[in-house]
């Protein structure tokens, strides 16, 4: 007896495709349906699961399979506004017509199943100093620089470039805090028509309208999937702690100077339970590390840390001279990654390799990288603030686990 693939029972976070693979390995038939005639492909299209749609089509799902009412996956995608999925289905030969329609080739049927908008992905980098963060804010929260947010600045440049009468929304996959720099942020725009210029031209024209040296669009692409803020596979923050006899003013823009020398091994010991998977942390376990905004905590997904030094570089010591030294095998596309920041939120990018300097330098840096599928507000800063006394020797490595304990007073969790 086959196992019915019920994609509606899967989580909305990570791991859906892996679970589909497991179900198929257990004998599930990809075109099986439920009592209403729904197959996995139709449910994936209805739920807006681009990754599952692509996987199911690759594995042989019937793109034109219909339910008891005559609706296909394409009709589900069009009805619920998942235009990117509709384009994917059309590319795989989806039929636009309704089986139960008296005029199967009518223009009305075709228009319902035809995408009505086009999505583009902007690859963005910025210095967060002077901004209140990524997200657009109310007028009264403007920063001293006169800008609400990075999002507002990018939206203004895109709107002017496209000559749109209304603001073109740029939806980021992550919302960074005030002062946080970004090496690689992703922002999506949705247009009512295709671009009247090439994507490279859009990038250049938007950059010409952005403030020089503060925000830059690295590239523009057409997304094959639809990652969003709550469906991101992972986000990475890089935090630099500056060590030495005196602070380096120039490098201080992107690091936190601590005059007291940190014990790297103690920091590693504090993070070891996370990196070795000894603690199975859920979203609610992290609430002691968030800034108190309200008494309500919405549990959306698990937060899975990857803090193993061998994987993500926690505790890596970098000489000041090596901050800008390019390894011999560095490619042109990796060079922008050498300009690291105090707390950097980035998307998919290759991890740069830093070579150890010779002779020692008066200033060096401790690099701590945090990887998760989501972060709470000020969460990274509170983690680093909690690690500081551990590294300085005034608190034991077990302090981090105490902070996450249910009976721990969140006000005791420090922040830089």
C-alpha cells in the first residue's frame, strides 16, 4: 500500500524537500491524491512552496493532473497569486484551460492562469551606520542622517529608476538592526510588467541614484525559487571583537574593542553544546536573548545554531594586516567579502579564507560567526555580550546555558 504524500502536513520551515524524499523512499507515489483529488504538486502550488514544486516536477509529477473540480496546480498557483510558481508550471507544459469550462480555450481561462507580475531579486550590500536598520520606519523614527532605513533608500532609488507612480516595495529576506552592516542582503521586487531594460542596466541605474559608499546593489537576478524572510534556509552573522593595547580607530568601525584579552578556549567551551548538537534548542528557548518589546512571543520555527569552529570559524584569530590580505586563490567574485563588519547579516556566499599573518600585530580580532534560520531582535548582540565575561574569565562557560534556562532572568543577559 502506498503512502499518500500530504505536503499540507509538512512544516513551513526547512526540510520539506528532504521529507518528500523520505516519503518517496518509503514507497509513496508522487501522483497519489487525497479524498478531494489533491495531489502533492497541487498542494505545493497552493501553499506557494517553490522548492517543493520544482522537486516534484523533477521527480515526474503530472503537471496537468486535476482534482475533482477540474483544477490543476497551475490554477491553484494563479488563484493564490504565486506567479513565480505559475511560470515554472507553464515552463513544464501546464495547460491553461479548465476541463469543466464550456469554452476550454477561452481568453478568460488563459488570463486566470497567466502570471500577472514579474519578480526580481536584488543583491544588496550596505554600511548600517546612520540607519535605523533595514526595515522601513515611521516618519518620527528617522535617524540623525535623515533616512528611515536602508529599505527606504533602496525603494526610493528603484522607484525613481523605473519611473513608477507608486513606491516599488523591496522585501528583504532579513531585517537587520540599527548599525548592522550587510555583505549580502537579498531584496525582492514585484512588477506588473517585465523590465524595459536589462538587469545589468537596472543595477547600474539604481546604484547611480544610491548614496556613494553606503549602499550598493551587487546584482539583479530572476529567482527560480521564492525565498522569503520566514523561509530562508539560513542567515549568518559575523561579529568581530578587536583585541590589543589600544583600539584601531579605522577598524573600530567594524568591530567591538575589548582591552581585556579573551580566552578563546573558554568561548569555544561555552558554544560547544550548540555546535555538537547537545542542546536541542527551539525558538522559544531563545526569548531570553531578545529585546523585550511586548509580552507576546510568537513561536514560528526552530532556531538551529551551527557554531562549530571548524565549520563556521568561531574563535578564529585574525591579524589586523590579514583583514585585507587576499589569499592567493581568491577569485574576483570573493573580493567584496573581505570587507567584514561588526555584525554582518549575509545570504548565500562563499566563506573567505584568511591566512595567518607573520610576526604578530598590535591589534588582532576574534571572529565569531552565528548561523541559524532566524534571529530575534538584538539576539546576536546579546549572545556576544554574554560571551564577553566568559572569555574574560569572570563567568564560567556554563553561563551561556544558564542564560537559556527557563527560570533565568532575561534582564541579566548582557548586551554590548
